[in-house]
C-alpha cells in the first residue's frame, strides 16, 4: 500500500477537491484554471489510471455531496451515492491511463491538446445512457463569468471545458519546464475565450418583449408529497398567483408539479387556474402530473388568456431512480422486482418529442441540465425557454446553485432568454448572453421583462456534433502517433 503514501496520490486527490471547490456549490471559480495541475503533475510522475480515478472520486464525492440530502427519504441513498461516485470517476481513470501512454518525444505541447480532448469526450459520454447526468461539468464553474462562456453559442459549452483544461495544461507545463512561454499560452487562451464576448448575440427578430411573473415557491418536499395538504397549499400558492396577475404580466409561471395532485383531473382546481389566466389576461404555464391512457407523465400545461389549454408537453427524459428505475424489467426477471417497487412503485412514462408550447420551450427539471432539450425546443420554434423545476428534494444543498448554473449555459448556447420557476430552489431570469437578470430562493413573485429571440445560434443549428468530432479526431490522432512507434518496435519493423 505504499502508493497511499506517495505524493502523486495526494496530488491527484487534492486536485479533485480543488476542482470541486471551483464548482457552483462552493463558487471559487478561479480555481478551475489550476485545479487540474496537481492531477497532471501526478500523471507525469505516477500511475495513470489510479491517479486519474482518485481525482475523479475526490471531485464527485465533494461536488455531488448534495445527493446525500435524499437520505431522509431512503437510507439506500448512501450506498447509491458511493456507487455513483465510483461509477462517475471511471472516465477520469481512463483519461489518466491514456495520458500516460506517451512516447518520450511527446511530452510538451500534446498535453495542451490531448488533455482537453479527453476531458471533453469524458464529459460528453457522461451525459449518455440511462445513468447520464448533466451535473459537475467543468465549464459550469464559470456560470457567473458570462464574458468567458460565450464560445458556447457557437461550439457548445464543452468548448469552454476544453479551454479550461488547456489553460491548466499550460500552467502545468510552465511549472514543469520553468518556461514563461507556457504562461503566455495560457493567457492567450483566456483572451481568445473572452474575445467571443464581442460577437453579436443576435436580435429578437421583431418579437415583442414579454412581462413575466414567476411564482417562486418554497414548499418542503415532505409536505408536497402528502395529498392531504392539497387544499392548504392550493390556497397558499394561488394567492401568490393572484399577486402575480396584479402586475399585468403577459405570462405567469408556476413550478414543476407545484401541487400534490393531477390538476387536470380536478375540475375545481383547474377552473381556479383558468380563472386566474382570465383575470390576469395572461398566458399561464404550470407543471403537473398527468394521468392518461394508463400512463403517468410529468407535464407542463399552457393556458391562454381565455382559459383554454394551448398545449401540453410531457417530459422526455425523466430522472433515473427518481422518476423511473432503469432496467426495471431485468430486476423483475431476476427476482428484485419487490425491491425496485419499494424504492419507486411506478415509472413515469416518457414524452414523445421536445415540442414547444406556443413558442415556449419548457424543459422540466432534470432535462434542463442537458444541452439536448433546450436545443431541440429552440429548433422546434421556441423563442423563450422556461424551466419548471422542483428542487425541494435537495433542500438547502449545493444542488440548488448547480441546477441554476445550467440555465446560464442553456441561454448562451441557444441565445434565448431563460426563465426558471422553482419550488425549493432558485427561480430567476437569464438573458441570452448568460447574464443573471434576477434570481431568488424565496417564496415570492419574481417579475421581469424578457425579449424572446427567434434567430438560431450556430450551436442551435449544429449542436455538439462538430466539436465532439473534432475532440475525437485530436485525441485519436495524438494517441495513434504515440502508440505507433511502440507497436512498430514490438513487431521489429
């Protein structure tokens, strides 16, 4: 176990902690530009996979500690959290292994190209599949620094991750080689990243500005899960809705599933919402569970000023282990069905497509952490993005800031204003450049003006494909060049 006492081991783990401290939960954003330097030093001296993996374990254990707030609902959250951290750290282990596979003549400049490419690919892969997550991406550390995240409108947010890692590599080389030119490279990379701020953000295309009133609620999850509280909560939150309507808004927004009921099935409650829309002469958007055709959906409903339903959107990507159990049929087949049902009795059904509601894209909760949903809504004609979410599951934790941080990147990527209506989280308004116009964690009515945008950004048109392909080509090319001399030597060529 001598590796535990080795300096490289502590460098790798310490780097993971530094990276976590730079993320929204702690907010020490400048650290993100040096947090990977200890890892690179460890890889330069030590064991590839092991030290990369230790970095990942330390990073995710600290940054995703908010998962543990769910222990009040089920003690199985603790082993689940440990498995999640161990699983998410694997790509960093692979990065460490690949970074060690270098030939003797490729020890300088390729760090600046290979490390960013591998980290970007790892973050992208982490969003895929039923266990994918959009949290803990390095670029999210810069959510409060809009002038450094504008490349996302063209190349996607992972281009910001690539720049961050490249700066870390430059700092590492400056320390290792004791050469100032690498410092200049790091400064140049930051200047290029900042230069995107001066590009035009696009125009509203003649669309009128909208006055938006957000009903920000703060109902404990334990209270919201109990249907016996319906009447009391309805009175409490509809009073806020009436206050929102007094400001003569164009749009009133309630959070995700803001009441413990299938609202469309309760005529009296639904009538009160439609009456609220008529009194306020505003469109009204709210989240609710929707039971139809033997299936349950997590939905958003849009009502026009006359009280008519303009459209319904059903969540396409529900939360794994929160709204559905991945592989439930397999668990049933191997006799673990009762365990799955004790954890979550029923799975939510998936919606069919990301369809906008009268020009409004409505990613629900977990969906907003991924680039896909907001981009698809924008492609489908949404000129405004409205996220409805219930973050009360993670009351008081760093998840609230981490979730709101993703809204900033969705705004920049698609050059769309974003409104977030949260229960137990952060409600706010973000402009198309990712600047926070207003935000609050309180139970109140948040009022603001947004300018819908119908022009498509480069990212909205092309998505992540070009950038991810470029990173794959860079990583593949460098690794091929590194490995080829060894292979030829083994074959005696």
